[in-house]
C-alpha cells in the first residue's frame, strides 16, 4: 500500500510539474517566442513500401527503407539499429494517436541524451535491439538527484531501496509500469530493449493528448520526461540537428 501511495504521489508530482512549467513559460515576457524556439522541425523518413529485407521495429508499423536507413545513420551518427527503432516507434505512436505528431528525431534526441543510443559506457545494441549490458542510472536517493524510493523491489534496477532509471531511454521503474510497451512483438515489455524502450518513450511523450507538432505541446512533453529546462533545450538542439542532417517532412 505504501508503494502505491508513493507511486500516486510521484505521478501527481510529474503532472503538476509539467503543467507548472508550461504556465511559467507562458507567463514570461516573450514566452511565445521562447517556447516556439524549442520546437524542432520534424525530420522526414522514407518508409518501406511493404515487407522486405529488414524486420520492422514494431511488427504492425512500417520500417524505414533500407537505403534511407543506411544513409540517415551515416549522416546522423545514430546506430542503424537504434534509428530503426525510433522510426518504428514514432510511426506506431502516430498511428495510435494521430494528433500526436511526434517525429523520430525527437525520440532519437531523447535516446542520445539519455544513453547515447544505448552505447553509454561502451555498450552496444544487438541485432534484436538488446542492450549489451544493463544501463542503470544513479541511485535516486536524494543525494544530487530526486529521492524516489524503490517501486519495483529491485526487479529492473537491482536496488530494493531506491529507484534508478533503466535502459536506453532511462525509464524509472514506476513510469515503465505505465508506459512500457512490447515494441518487437516478443511478448515482453523490456526497458533494456531499444524497440520496447523507444515505443514506451513515444507513448509517454504522446500521453495526455499532447500535440507535439505545436511548440507548447512539444515542450510540455519533453519537460514531463525530465523536469529540467536545460534538458528541454538539449533535446531540442539535438532533434533540430538530426532534422538538418536528414531533411524535414
């Protein structure tokens, strides 16, 4: 019961913090210009016409064209396996929530900031999208970070006292319980798998009816993911860079 109460309090805190940030921005001088400056262009993508040589990151959604994938990976420095997952996750999220309008470059920017696309600490992604080693963030014990008591018995992060963010997209276990998705169709929602993590991130960002094609919607979504204005700026800058290198839709 105590864990449930902590989880509810944390969820309310995130929702309130996100709303407060949006209202604060709108109340600042030149707020409209400031928020608009965060909105990155939506990067374009060429999708496969039908089933082909590479498996889809999300079974029921289109995959990127193989030639486009190779070129875009080289242009951006994003590992092809991660890029494939971001494209598939964005397509799936927009299919299930047509008003979301999330671009793959936004997911890729979050993945870069959080774990360098699953390569943090010298790691890599396997052909199936699995991180080569556990990507576990620092203890959220209040010492330099938010204090979030354990919510999963250490099942994901190995710590039964305090939560840690986990996986390529750095989900807190309690958030993964809500947003976690099975992106590769293997029957398990695994935060250490890039397909699952990317789809979970897209689902979370598109939540609460947010429209990421608008400056306010995009900013609120990224701030909900990490309550830091510096984080919002960093993700915006990286997403804009990816769009500049690959072209916009």
